[in-house]
C-alpha cells in the first residue's frame, strides 16, 4: 500500500433535488468542485434504480433495472481520477417495501426521491484509475495495492 497519508480537507453535506439522476448529481457536484480524492456516503430513497452487477466470467457489467420505489439503505463510494476527470465510484444497497435488499454498482438512471449526501474530500496525492488487464476493471493505480 502507498505510504501516502491523507488528511480530511473538507466535508460537504447536502441533498439532491427530487427527480435528479443520483449518479449524475453526485458526479456533477464533484466535477464542479474539483474534488479529486474522497469518499461518498448517502441515505434516502429513489423512485427507480439502475445498478450493475459485474460478471467475473464474462468480464462485463450486467444491468439490473428496479422500476419501483426503494429506500437507499446504504450508499458508499470513493472519488479518484479516471480519464483525467474526478470520478465517483459508488455502490448502493436498496430495500423494497417487503424488506428485500438489492445491491450493486450505482449506474445512471437511478432517480432521486430524496437523497442526503455527505462527501469527505481529502488532501494528498491524487489516486488515478487505470484499466487492470487481469480483471478488466478500472482500479486504483497498481502501486497502491495492499499486500497480504
């Protein structure tokens, strides 16, 4: 793991307007504010959700559309640089009225009913995502790999 230490620089707390695309809203905010390193947390509800499941056999994302009202039980992600721009990598856990949970990689198309978002911005060396040939995923720079 990189020996770089990261210090909390700012915390942003707010909500996204009803009807906003959840991922586009988060991404727009971090790009506008030039946040390059950080973490994202959130709670709320969506009127529709689109999530992705990464199939390790086909090395492709599979889209899951949940066209129903759902609670955001947990939203967590990180911010790094991909293709020279701030990039929000966000996962979400959603629950329906029967208590069933669904989770995956947050994709565009998830529509906010209500969303309270907290972003912690850090100062320190920026983290860049690069395509990893072994997994097919865009991962943090290999020099920041945790060694077991």
